[in-house]
């Protein structure tokens, strides 16, 4: 990664097939996931989509020739190869697949790919007869043997007017493969990560409780990402929408109240390397919990409930940390940066992940999120809106880098 940034560098190599126009959608999807994308094109690809289209979307010159005047560097293909964290060839024609498999470097794309040491993803799209040709099969097998990820084309209606295997795969199939390759560069092997997720419930009586809108999706995604990065993960979950998405290798502890969550953190804190408090924890709980259901009375039009403060889990363990990395969340409705900065300082946290839950399409219950990262001594870093899965992977990348620096 350049300069230790959390933004990943994706080189999108577009070759000349009818599916070339879908590379525009792929570029946007990769950008939405928070990546910086640059593009290289074969001469044939420019017959389907202009380099102006990609240049406008990336705000960066498109590499189309080893010799052209549009090059921004004397050795542009080497610069692009060195810049790349993951290279994606999409769509990949039979011609380009053959060239990559055999080390032929006769254009901007194949020359850059040959010089790229980063992981590579090849996304074939072509006529079904070309895909099933023994020569193509040999070349694809060679790519796989060389450690390149090949995403097989899908069945469906082709440009020729009939159905067969050769269609450009779904965008999320490609972006997931890219994310997995980016995540593989991280290693949390031997590290213990403690994550909290979901909302807490504070009992009023045996029937009723005070709760919040947290679904637990963000915390679960973080726990899964940490586990996939090799960590030994314990997830302390309050109220969550579903436990089915939790990786079976994760040690799951269920709790209900803030006090129960605090006790579970206490029991696991000393042995952990990082505590990630993604749970939406209640700040107050009823001073007295009725042992019987509170009945409605004709003579009572309103009731008053006294509340007391709950344990401040993040502050408690922020003050107790020795070697542990402490990550908190700040779900705000106003003054996002001011409130999150105050929390960062008061809780003695290493990171605060802040988000405005009033924004449409992000926050509680949503599959997407848009967060700002706060760290002592650094300017707030606002990430683009992306899936919670991608947010989680990027958070784990931050934590992984920080923990590895301390080893």
C-alpha cells in the first residue's frame, strides 16, 4: 500500500470484448468499496468504450499504449504495476488470457500484467465455444497454476443471440474476490480479538425493556473479518437480528444487559490484543426493575421511571489497557466529528469509528455504512459509503497494521 493508506490500489485492465462496457460498472463498484482505481486498456477495448469514459471516472490518465503521448510517466506500465495492490483483468478475452498465460507482453495491458507482482484476478467473458476450446482451457489452467484467481463466466444469453457459458460474472462476485485477496495480505495469526455487537436490553419488568435499533450487523462483520484474517475471535453479542451470519469458528457469548456485557468483557480482556466495541450499549438502566409485570391502571395516565448510569465499558477498559488496542464506535445524529473527538479523548481509545445514523441508507439495520475514522494525533479520515462487510475488512486492516507495528 502506498504510504500506509487504508485505501487500496486496484488496477483495472480492460480488454476488447462486447462485455467491455460492464467494466465501467465494475470500476464504480470498486470505487464504492473505497478503492482507488486506475485503468489500462488494450487497443481493441478502446473500440468498445473510450478511454475518456474511464479517465473521467478515475480522474487519472488511462494507459492505452506503451508509446502514446497520453502516458503520464516515461515508464508508465512499470509505474502502474508498482502502484497496484490487486490487478483485475475484466473482461478478459481469449486472446489476452493466452498472452498472460504465455508471458507475451505486446500491449499496455499484457506488459503491465507481466510486470505486476501483486495478486491478480482474471475475469473471462467470451463466446461459449471459445470458452470451452481446449486451448482456452489449457491457458486458464496455466493461469490458475501461476496463482492467478480466475472467475469463471456465467451461463446466460450471449451477444450472438443464444445461451451458453461466457457471460460477464455478477459485480459482487468480482468485488468479493478482490476484497478477499486484499484481506489475505493481512495476518492476525496468534492474535486474540474481542468484539462486541448488537444492542443491549435494560429490563423494566419481566415483559418490557429499554433497547435500541442496533442490528449487530457491523459488529458481526468485524468479527468475521478478524477471523478470516487469522485471529482467535470472541464475539460478545447482545440483541442481534440473526446469528446465522457469524462464522462458526468464532467463540460466541450471548448477553442481554450492559452490565452482563461489561462482565463478559472483563472476563476476556486481559488475554486479548484488541477490543472492538461495536455494540450499541445503553447509557442508562432503570434504577429498580419490577419483579412483576407493571399493569396499566385506569387511574394512572403516566408513569415515571428513574434511571441510573450503566457501566461505561469503553472508558473502563480504555483506562485499564496495557498492550491492548481499544476501538470504539460513535453513532451520532449531530456534530459528528466534535462528539466523536470528545469520545476519543475521554475514553482513552486508539480509534473511534464514527457514523451519522440519521443519513439515509447507512447505520442501524442497513447493509451499508459510511464512517469517519478518528485516531489521536491524526486528522479525521472519512471513508466512502460502502458495504458493512468492506468497512469491517478495512477496520481489521487498520488494526492489523497497528498490531504488527507493535510486535
